[in-house]
């Protein structure tokens, strides 16, 4: 019985630790919108190619809709030769966690465009789709599938935020797998539509 009690206590402590990690894993930017908006959608990309953190944000509080960007591109004249330590420090500055800081900016869209953007995204019901964490990356594997796998593309990350919580979805190369290899997965179809909408409304920023 002593061992069982010890095991239960350890298991409960471990479970609480996991829950705490999940709760605290959100970026400061995500936590800000959780506290200060009713509903927020953030899209960004991750890859092994060193893509700088760039976030495109659609957010609503009450009846007010806004769009924002978070872009950490270093702007410098390539003809300048910077001292190594200075160049490295500037690079390090781009690696800070996304937050409300000088990299965060508002993106102007007309009131009609904001309303249309929000409605077009909302109708896709992104909260209810499965991502690659549930459905799996790529396609169902059989003996002929490995030739169609790719390993140098990027992940589309979609973050959904409300007062109740933060949900993070991840899709690896959805355009490729949906259009070239194994079409028909609903989650991929939805993220492609959402990406296309963000492309259209943020077109000056991409």
C-alpha cells in the first residue's frame, strides 16, 4: 500500500507539472491577447531554413476588429560591414519571444475589409478541425509513399485564442500534400483557405 500511495503522489505531481508546462508555454504575445481580446487568430511559419519570426494577427474585442503584424526583419544596408559582436547582438534581438514591443505594429484595413476578413475566417470554424498532431504528418504510409514525402518545407502554425484558452494547430506543407499527394483531409483544406485569406488581406506585408 505504501508503494501505491507513493506512486499516486508522484503521478499526480508529474501530471500537475505537465499541465503547468502547457499553461506556461504560450508566448507573451499570446498571453496578452488572451487577457485583452475576446478572440484572436495568429498565423506564422516555422522551418529549418531560419525564417525570421513573422506573425499575422486578426483579433476582435467586443465589436471592434483589428489586424496586427509582428515582424523582426533586420533592416540594414548590406553594403555596410558591421563588427561581429554588433551584428550578432542585432541578430539576437530578433530572437526574443513575440510580445508587445517595437516589432509589433498595427495593420490598417478599412472597416468593411476587417468585417469581411473576420466573417470569412470565422465561417471556417478552425477551432473544430484536426491538425497534423492528430491526423499525422504527410500521408498514410504504404510501400509507395516514401517517394512523395518532403522534408524541407515549412509548418503553418495557427494559434486560436479566447478568454477560455489557447489552442495551437500545426500543418506541415499542407498545400503540397493536399494538391500533389493525398487530397481530402479536412484540416488541411481549412488551413489552406485560412492561409489564402491572410495572404489576401496582408498582401503588402508578405
